[in-house]
């Protein structure tokens, strides 16, 4: 993580209501996320984690306050932001390579350089030999790897991930968490990751944003001063367990 003076992502008194104001999903959220920081969002179901992610992505508009990226207010979807969901949402009739190329195709006709980049990204996520496989020929974990490569194909330097590995078995999930840390570390990307798993949140993050039940607010920001690169054995250390207890107790007090 770097500590540039100017944050990449900021939120000032951000609020979001639905149903003509009857449902307050998010209230007075404030945050500053420096370049290269990995932030995990944790909190009870319905607390506004995914809503906050969609606001940062520009997929929905804030009801109050303001979010900025690179100093510019978010007014809609942007090319410097990429988002990944719990389901891979791959197009079944397209190969892995063709799925990765989709963000480029939505902007313009892909060049040979674009295809080379997509192949390189498949190699980066460990699927270099599966470029011409269709989603039905891939496991759930492999499909999520394709979705991750597709996210990286956008060239975005702010990555938003909404429980991307939540539906996978524990072994696959742990492996993909390690891969994610390696990739975002190499790219220096600013990353915001939604999860219900406290240990996962701490293992991945530089900071954990602990959110209250609805209306969602950022009740506390827990710094994670654990060295990188990280290995799974880190989760057995006293310092890691102390952080788990700190986050769990914070959630219990809300």
C-alpha cells in the first residue's frame, strides 16, 4: 500500500435512500482511500455494503453527499473503475478469451494488442491453457478467474469486488484470495472488497471498514498492520486473531 497525500476514492457525508426515501440504505458515510490500498467492507446483511460499492462504481446516484475518484465527482459509470460480482456472469456462448475481451468490445473493435493483453491476463490468473474453453467446461473457481481477468482487461485502477468468491468452497476461496492479493499487489490497484467473512476481510485488507446495521454507516475503520506478502499461516498468529476479535466485538456492539 502506498500513502499518497491525495486519496483516490473519497466519500463525504454519503447517503442513499430507496422507495422515495422510505428506506435509508446508507447514511453519512465518510472515507478516504489512498492509492494502492486494499479495503474490506464488513457488516450485517442489508447494511449497505453493496449499495456503497455501486455508488462508487457510479451505477446508482447518491441521495446526499458526494463520492470522488481521482478528485472528480462520480456522476455515472467510469472507465477507471471495474466491478466484479459474486456470480461470474460469463456469456455461455463465448470462450474464456472472448469473455475477457468483452469490455474492450463494448468500447471499440479489439486490436491484436487487446487480444494479446487478454491472453496475458488469462495467464496471470492461471488459465493460460483454457483460452478457448467455454464456461460450461470450467469449474466455478475457474469461471471466477475468467471474471477477474475480464475485470483487469478494463484497465481500471480502482477495483470493486462484491463477494466474488462467496459461493466457492473454502479451499478454492483461499487459493483465489492468495491470487487476488498477488495480482492487485503487482498492479498497485486500489481495491474495495465486500465480504461477510471477518477472517477473509482481515487477511486481504490494509483497512477494514466496519458498517452498522441499516441505515448503514461506517462505524469504525480498523487498520491491519500485517506484513505483505501474506500467507495462509498468518491466520494462526496472535496478531491476526486479535484483529478478528476486534472486528467481531465492534460488530457485536453495533
